């Protein structure tokens, strides 16, 4: 499988550290508010990678953190504390906010068929791990104490800007936001590992540490949680492109300084979901959540399909019109699958199935080309083969795409059978009863019991149901 690696800026053949096994780390949400659908695009595409690796036969272990402590509103360790901001907004404690929005996040994931990672670790459960790692960084000379805080010393690294395209200039972002530079830092790129003093509003949650009562920086969280559950060599680290710098850059700095060797081999970054006015955010414009989509009558699967229609390394533009198009496409797709009807003696054409599967895996093996994988799905529907083979191929593909194709199609088929019988103006139960009466009348006629046959006709007529005899049999009509 070819996977684009942000470290080398090219597609590389994916080779895990241990054959047959994949360790995968995903940056989780900061649980201070609902996730917007732009964040969820990242989780959908990571889900495809996770599921496709499993489909390809790998034993995957996937870990995700939950940021339930700290994490300032700006990534450069500046700005306001997001958790505290959420707590103040809703007049709750930080931990109440964390519990509520963690739950909301996993509800959204469930609605979008995003598989739950194997390990979900809240930052507040790992404080002693953070402290131990920071101590090692201090002992090795990669960290220093200044003004009550512990900082990572980026000048001690051979290379800090590991992802090309990021420079010192990126650090100026904080300045543009009107935040003063932190005078304690020896180098501009240094970042906080542990806070005991902050010029910002006090953190609600604090822990004892060798450096005083305080709380961890954001970046140390992911480094420690990943190494705790996935060991010293990580196969794949995923996240949104906005985390590449400084968050992921700092994760690499910390881990490799701590370990003394290379830590993660492949970095997968999902590009932004934009609106017509720019990058989607919680504060700008309409706050787009899964709940809002549902309220407006969209099936969350239409949004999942919308995401799969484009490549994860391209920015995607959201508009209601674009989502409408995806919803119509989804509905038509389900309609076509629902219309597949198998003959009773039909058997699956294994050769055709293998060819379908190959087209599908070729698409995903090429850096998760989901839009080509969808083409493979349409090619199944168009193919000249029996319905049983098509169903089997679609079922197989949907185990990765997870668009609820087969369930939605059988619901649609059942609903249309029901409306076909209710085309006569009666419920399916009554239609069944009438058909039984028609059969009873036919049997009576056959037995020359005309009195019984007439009695049945009259009984139904009294209820407003008229029987119509023709050479093809008896049908009914409701007055
Ligand atoms: Zn992270």
C-alpha cells in the first residue's frame, strides 16, 4: 500500500515496524465544545485508513487521546484555556464539561460510522507519565526551568522543523494575535512542557510535580500517551493538517529527544474542510455540527459520502448545495442497490468478485483514493453479472466505506414493498387478510360451495372491499 508521508513529502510503500501489525495514533478532540463537521472530516478519513488496514489483514492497534486539561486557544502556548472557557460559558466545572463533550464526540462518531479506537486515554489519567517524561528531558539537557515553567529547548535538536514548509515565520502567528512573546523562552520555538506560572487565567485543575503545583503543556500529552500504549516505534501518526505545526513538530521533538532514536515512520495529515468564506471554525459563521445536519433532515451517511468523494489531501469546500448533491447521490445509490433482485438458484461468480475487489483495493492502495473506490462501487452496479455477485461485492466494499449501504437498501426495499401494497389503500396486514379471503373463496368455488364463495364476497363488500375477477385471478379494490 502506498501512503503519502508528510515527513518525506511523497508517497511511500507502507512497511510496518512489525510485519502484520500496525500501531496507529490519532490526536483526539479537546472536549470543550461540540466537534464541527470539519474536525469530523479528519476522523472519517482516519477511520477509512484504520478500517482499510484491517481489511488488508493487519492487526491494528489504534490509540486516541482526549484533551481534557489545558490546551490553550492558540497552539503556540498562548491565548486562553479552552477547557476553562467552556466551563465558564456553561457554568459547569471543567470535568463536567469534559465528560459531556467526550460523550457528544463519540455520539457524533457513532452517527458517522467512525470506529472507536482500541484505546481512548484522557490526559488527566496520565499526569504521572507526563511528569516522568519531562524529568527525563530535563536530565538529558533537552529542557530547562525558567520563570516557574519547564520549557523544551529546541536549540538542542539537530533538526526542529521536520515537516518542510514550516519556518520560524509560523511562530509569528501568536504575535499577530496580539499576544506578547514569552520572555522566559531561550529560543523563539521553545515550548512549555509544564506550567506552574502562566500569565493567563489560572487553570482549575492542578497537580503536584517536582517543579511545583501546575499542569502539563498540550504537546507532551500526545507524546506520552502514544509511547505509553504503542511503544518506542510508532507506525502511523494521524491528524488534521493544522496540527502539523507546531503540535506534531513538538511531539517529534519530545519523543526523539526522550528516546534517542527515530519515533514515528509515517505521518498522515488530512486537509481542511472550508466554507466559501474560508477555513471552518467554531467561532466563524454557522456552527456546523452533526446534530445540525440531522435537524435539517440529512442522513449523516450523506456527509460521510460527501467526504469520501474527494481525496483527504485536498481541501474540501462545504456548502449546503454540495451536501444536497451528496444526499441525492446517496439516495440514488441506495435505490439501485435496493432494486437488485437475486434469482433463487443464483450463485456468486467468484471470478467477477475477485476482479471487483481488485479495482477497489487498487484505489485504496494508492494513498487511500476514496473517490476511485466509489467508482469501483459503481462499476459493480453497472457490471454484467448476477445480483448475488453484485451484493456480495458491495457488502465487501462497504465493510471499509461503511456507508450503511446494505442496511439502507433493505430498508428501502421493505418500504417500497409496503407502499406497493398500500397502493390499494390498505395496510400491509389488511392486504394480507384480504388475500387470504380471496384464496378461501377460490377454494370454495373449486369445491362448488358457491354459497360460501358468495358469503365471502358479500362480507368483504360490506367492509368496502370489492373483488374483481379476471382471467389472471382475483384482485381487490377499496371503495
Ligand atoms: Zn496530538
